[in-house]
């Protein structure tokens, strides 16, 4: 092992059929050099001793933590995102059985709420740097650098960025712009990022939507940088408003907005997708589904998804044979 940072990797998992693949590739293509500890969080009792024992053959430095969850006390059930059927995305793809994903959003946004209900475990407070991945994060090829080294100079880094704005993003950012402007006015803040500053000054919401957003599924955080900033103040506003539960605001949006507001440096972009080193999913229909907290699948059109991924998998096999 080479010298390494005081850092750890963490995730919340429900895709029992993908987690082993994810962790195998994480260690095979990068973490075998460092053996950074990995903390797997999960709701309900979905990982038994035989499974965790098999996973520990990948590394003894992988730890499983079942965590509890509940709805915020200042939120009524009728306010939850899945009840907003006037929103096209909800009507098409977000039924009540996806409640578990709303709990997951609270987990992913609360990057420093160690040990609190529904949040990362208390052990993570012992690390200077954290990387959050998903259980279908696909580390495709050998990566020959330590991700965490960048955090010596940046408060936040990400596997890749994007700035496109789709109908789905529109439907999952409802109210975010107004919340953000009220937050700035309440505390007297001016965004340090020039595009976001211009968006606020001209009240141009479209400029917010077309920011370069961090990917979320491979984000790295300098925890001390966050704790030495107004992060806890901002997080308290977020949690009290419950935008994650009411409107499905994602961690990548609310955390990236904070970074562009308070940090002198924009998030560092590793650009892993363009380099062919990483994808945010595996080439299987299993990346498109996940059990809800009631153990039912949380995706519509399950059969078409299977057919689509079967066709794509078959085409890849044919192309590889031709090559």
C-alpha cells in the first residue's frame, strides 16, 4: 500500500444484485492500491451475514450498516412528492412505492449529519475526506491516481459534470430557485460563481438550470471545508423546508448550489466519463430498478426495460465478435 489520505468511501445501497459488481470493480480498478474503507449503508434487513461475508473477500475494509429512517416530523404525508400527480414525472414514474428514494435523498444531502436518523453513520466523522458513490457506480478501467489528493486544494470534486436541462430535471427542481433566492436574501449572501451571480441579479432561472452540475454518484467532499463554511446553516434551511421529500430535490443540485455560492473554487471535474474510466450505471436493466422500502420494484415498464437491455447487450456481444 502507498501512503494515503485520511479518507473513506460511502454509499447507500438497495440493488442487492449490483453491489458486489460495483465493489469488485471499485477495488479492481482503483481502490486495491489504497484500500480506503467503504461504508455500505442500507435500509431494512436486505444484506445477510452470508452476503457480507462474500463481500469481505473483496476487502476486509468494507463495512455494512443498516440505518433507520422516518418522515420528518414537520411534514405531512399529503405533501410528499409522489402525491403531486399534476407533475408529469410523478404521474409517469414516481408512485408511492418510491418513498424509499425520498429517504435516500435525505441521506445523500446530509453529508455531515453523522449518526443522525437516516444519515451516514457516526464513524464517518473521523475522516477528512469522503467520496460518495452509488451501488451501480461503474469504475470501468484502471485509474492511476488518488481521487482524494485533489481535495487538498478543492472543497468538492466530482467524477463528471453536465449542464443539460431536461423535462425530468424541470419536474424535480420545482421551487428550488425561489428557495435559493430566499436563502440568499435571508443571510445576505452573494454567489461567488459568476453565472449563478448573474442568474440572481437578473432573476434568470434558466442560468441556474444550465450551470455545470456535479454528478452526485461520484462526488468527493473536503469535510473540513464544508464545516468551516456556512454549510450547517444551509443544511438546516434545507431540512426544515423538506424540498427533498416535497419536490425530489437531489443532493447534486442542492450541494452544488452551495458550493457555487460559498467556495472560491468551482468543483473540480475529473471528467471520468469522457476519458472512458467511469459510467454512472452498468449495461444491464438492473441499473434501472431498485427495491423500495416495501421490497417492491420502484420502476414502471419493467418488461420493456428488460427487453431494451437484452437487445443492447446482444448488440454489444455481436460488435465485440466482429472486432
